[in-house]
C-alpha cells in the first residue's frame, strides 16, 4: 500500500523523514516487513487451486529458522538504527556543527534565502553522511537474506537520487519552518503544520508519476496481461468503482527485489494501481485478484484521506510537544551548543533531535492506524472477490502462505513486536482472519458488499 510509504512526513515528521528516509520509495511487503527475495515457495503457485491450503501459517523447518533469524536481525536493526540516528544528532550538536554552518551562511550573504541555500544542504549532507553506515547495514541485511538482488552500484545510484530529492524537500521545509518561527515564536508549531501539509500533498500527488519512476520502471498492464486486466475489471465492477485499464501498471521489482507485492499510489488524476512483476510471475490469477481486491479496498473505503487526516492530527500533536520540548532543551543547553535562540539556523539539529525522539515514541500509534486499515482492506478483498473468484478464501490463504515463505515473514512475532514494529497485521493473524471470516453464513451479512 504505497500511500503509507509515501506519507513520509505524516508517518514520522516532515523534517526528520526528509533526512532519514531520503525520500526513497519504500520497499514494503504486506506483512509489515521489507520483502526478501526469491526463496522457493512451499509449493508452486500453479498448484494453488488443487492443493489444500494450510490451516495456519506454516513454514518448512529450514525456512522457519531463516525467517526467525531474519526477523530478529531486522528488529535489531530497526531499534539500533533509531538509537544511532539520535546519537548522530547529539554528535552534531556536541560538535557545534550548526553554529559553524550558520556562521558560514551568514558570511556568505546577509540575505536569508542565500543563507538557507548554504545552511540547509550542508546540514542535510552532514547528517546523511553520518547516517550512511545504517543505510549500508540495511542493504547488507537485505542481500544476506536474499532481500535484494540489486548491485551495490545501482543501490548507490538510488541512494544519491534519493539524496537529491530529499535535499529539495528538506530545503523547502526548512525555509517554511524558520519563516514561521521568526513570525510567530509561540505558535510556529501550528503554522508550520498548516504550511507543510500542501507540501506533503504535492509529494503524494507527484509520487507515482515523477518520483517512483526514478527508481523503478512502470509499464501498462493491459498489453502484456489482457486476460488479467479483464478479470480485474470484474472485481472493479463488483466493487462499484472505476479504475481505467490505463491506470494499471506492472512494476519491474525483479531488477532489485524478488518479494511479492502490489500497491496503490497517488490520488486524483495521479491515482493508479501497481502490481510487481514478481507477483505476476509467482502468483496465480485468483491470488493476484485477491491482492488487487485488497489494494482496491484502500480506495473504496477511503483509507487514503482517512489515514492522512489521522496522521496529520498526530503530527500536529508531535509538533506541539516538540515546541515545548525544544524550548526546554534550548533553555538548558542552547548556550553550550552555540545556539542563540529557536529562530537561529543553528537550532535545526536540536529541533530535529526532539522531533526524532517524539516520532520514535509515537511509532506504535502510527502503526496501529495502519494495521487497522490493512485489516479492513483484507476484509474488503474477501468480500469483493466472493462469487467472482473461485474459492477466494483458499486463494487468499495460499497467497499468504507462498508470499510469507518467499518474503520470510515472521512466523510467530511477539505481541510487543507487532505493537511496535508492524504496520500490517502479522502473517499468522491475517491467515487466521481469512480462515474464520465467513459473513455469508445464515443470519450474518458482509460488512461492505451485501
């Protein structure tokens, strides 16, 4: 679901995410984990309609052990990365790089805009360079466990492209931030929130047509897969929604990844559906229709505007808390760090530090919102494919089994890990729901499609 990956600002914090994520399109798998590549599935997708699916999520012993090892490594990386990101910002403050770059900017020109052009890129590049080991570690894990088939040269190229995109967004946001701070030192948190939302919406709008094609190739789905498009249109018709075939695309994920996924992107005239070529190659048509029904559910159930609204509200709370915490922090340490006041360019690392800590602590709140919407999209997928896809439940279970095996989904995550880390329900939870959800029994009724 790409609107989750594209809400880089709402899901964490506009400034922090523009630094930390480098605006790269996230490569997320529907279990809430990064997709590992091409381990052999438990069975060939071609047999999906003939074999009895497992009653719960199961993995062969060797794959189970590998999935557990990968999951533990991924969780360790996540929490260590968060702490390392905080350490980087503390070091930037301790080394007084903010005041040094501020002085360079002020010597370059008395004009605020010129100072911005000098200061913001220097600060972003410094933080990104110091954070690079964490990015390399992430890619190393992906390669070790088969997550990535991308060469290091290609990965570095993507990293640099992400840096350029991040630099543009970051500079714009810093300009907005310090403009409102100087005009309203007591309410800048609110005015920055208001002013940054259009920037976010613009990024969400251009993402599928400008940003994502910088990292992956997209081709229309219909010319190569006309039969699949015809089946998809049946699902679209049953759901009472209009998605023109020219808005359906195949993404060449296999050049970098071999996990299975599909997504929705954009809104308005940029809205479209993207199916990974790995999914097309390794899943049957019924299974792809289940995946499509899930993605379609996000649009039909208005999850995109709902999640944007909820996370915008959470972001407002974070910015207010950041305002209070930043004032407290600068009152105690600002002088020793060489920071004049909150309106000083040199305060930026302190502001980002505060918002980074708050964002990390708020991660479970953001993920709980996402998990709810993903669960409801699963429900919608079962309902919209009922009567159109033969044995829709079996197809859904089989898809989650083979994709879980290929993607090394955690077979038994702890409640804490699900609470903190997962932005989708866990794979065992999703399969259990599919097994138990049967609203077509006498006396019951589906929630969304009667």
